C-alpha cells in the first residue's frame, strides 16, 4: 500500500464503513468530519489531524513504514466503535468556535450540505 493511500477516510472504509462525506478543515492541522454508513446506521465522526506524527494520530500509528491493511482496519474501527455523533452534534461541533475559527463556516456548510 502506498503511503498516500493512508487517510482517515481510507481507514474508515477499510474498517467496513461507507464514507458518505469527508472533509478536512484547516491547513497544517485542524478538524476532520466524516459522515459514514456502518452496520445499517448513518452517523458523523469528528476528530483532529496534524502535520506530523507528534500531533496526528494516524501518522503516529502508521509511521512512515509500509502501512498494512490490518493496521488501517484497527485504526478505523476505533472511530466506528465510539459513540456516534448525530447531525445536530456534528453541527454543534462545527459551530463551536465560529467567532474565532476561520474554518468554522466551512465546517458548518459541509455538515449542512451532507445532512
């Protein structure tokens, strides 16, 4: 597997989810949101990403060696086994820092567009 294929979205798909929408908000670091279908339910997932293995969970877990499908499945499953977010919760997270976060409006628009 090529390292460029290692994304949060790919990990969710490898773990068995259908990714209906995925977006990253920020430049070197920021938030990511995904709307997924998993085991017959649709829900949202939110987390943060960073620019290096010190501040990005996926990079820290995968390292810079050849990632395996098994590692991506394990990583993605963590998100799918957490308490799912509803549309309202995802919108609340997107709106949380609206007054100072320049990416918040994009996040809000993304959630609304993928309701």
